[in-house]
């Protein structure tokens, strides 16, 4: 079940699978809590060197928290971080310029094939946290919810999810008064972003974005744009939510059964755009990682590392998921 869950590429996470893991120790409550069964991280001897992280912008803050927390344990460890988009992670791992490749989407088959062509084995995929990709509007927007078909018709020129017409004004979504004739201002990410790719696949049915989407270099700039533009809409990870924007409840396809971007809905699989945030690592099968990378991964999946996940606004993984991930690296 766990292995199948790690490989999920459907619009939503498998409801039964995620919920069963959540109930193993992470309460499906209004606020995320760290699984009590996760291990406490304890420093060991012989850890030194430099860590280089290249990849997802969505995970910039999270990687920073992990790296800073790890450095407190090991003051002599140095680190560098570059977060320009998930698509930058696979080439960096292949070139050997990155120790870790954080990605807000799964690696594509072509990326895995390129890695395997170079090394003769596949990269190790570690699901480190759970995110809800949110559709944000300005805090003054009265919209109650959107179906994914409507989201598609707002952002895409191809409307693969079947909405009968393009949506360009707030009045087309039922808003009245001053909102009725106001054009919808679109904000999104650039094509190097894993969030861009995930949204394209799951919200646009693999369709094409409208040319009018204002592409932003980072997740925070999307949210900032929406906060300063009353008639805007955009998408970003739930960890970037601020008091100046609202995460719109979403419904699958053309439904009106809107589901809020809340903890219990992510763990249950009801929220239609819940996703894992991954860290990829080059680990040769049958060989143990050197202490620096091994201990950093152990830190990520410890209570301290998962508290960093909560601090950054994402959802922690249960102990069962953490154990399965560590098992891939020979840690029992």
C-alpha cells in the first residue's frame, strides 16, 4: 500500500491509503500534529562536510528550516541552497552538483531514465511532507468555491475538463455588484516549477495555460501579487498562505461539493490537489550513504524535522511513511 501511494499520479491522493497512514499516529484534526511514533533525532560523531540543495522553489523555506536545524546539531556542516524550480533538481543530481534534489512533483520518466542512463540505477524518492496546492484569491473576494472545471476554464485556453465556455470575469462565477464585470487577473508560476507542472496536469487536464497568466519566479511572489491585486487569482502551495489571501475551497471536475484546504481533507484524500513534497537523492543500491547525507535524511524524518514541516505550514508524514522512506536507504 505504501509503495503504491508513493507512486500515485492521480488527481488526488488515494483516500484510504493516506487516511490509514494518518490514523497511524498523525491526528486528522484542524491543526497538524507530529506523529508521536517518529524518532527523536540524536546527533552522532563523524558528521562533517557541505550540503548542496538544488530544486523546488515551493520547498525553499522548508529546506532552509531543515538545513538550519541540522546545522545546529552539527555547527561545522556548511550548506548551500538554490531553489529555482523542481525541473532543476534532476540535472543537478545527474551532474553531481547537488546532494539533494527537492521537488514538488514526482520525477518524470524521462528524468529518471536520464539519471539511470548515467548511474545504472534509479534515484531514491523520499516523500517528506504533504502539501495542498491551493487556488488563492484576494482576502476581499467573496467567492465560496470553485470546481476544477471552472479553474481550468479560468487558467486554460484548452478547457480539457469540459467547462462549456472560457471564464474571464468574476461575474461568470456568480459574483455580483462591483465584481460582476471585473476581469480576472491571473497569476502563476514559470515552466521550471514543479507546481506549474502539477497544476497543469491536475487542474488543467494537461491543457495549455492562457497567455495572460502572469508568470512569477517564486511561490511567494504569486501570493504577493494576489494580495496586492483585488481581482486576482493564482495558485501556490499551502505553506505560502498569508492573511492577505484566501485559499478557495475546491470541488473535483464540475461538482459543487467544495472541499476546504484543511488538514483533515488532505489526509483523507478529499481535497482534490493534495500532493507529497519529495526529496530525491543519489543512493547506490546495497551501499550505505556517507554519514552527512544519511544523518540529514534521518533528521528530516525525525520529530524535529517534521516539526519544521508544521512550522512551514505543510503537513507532517506519519511514522509509517517515514520508516518506509528510511528503509529505502537501508535504515531500519
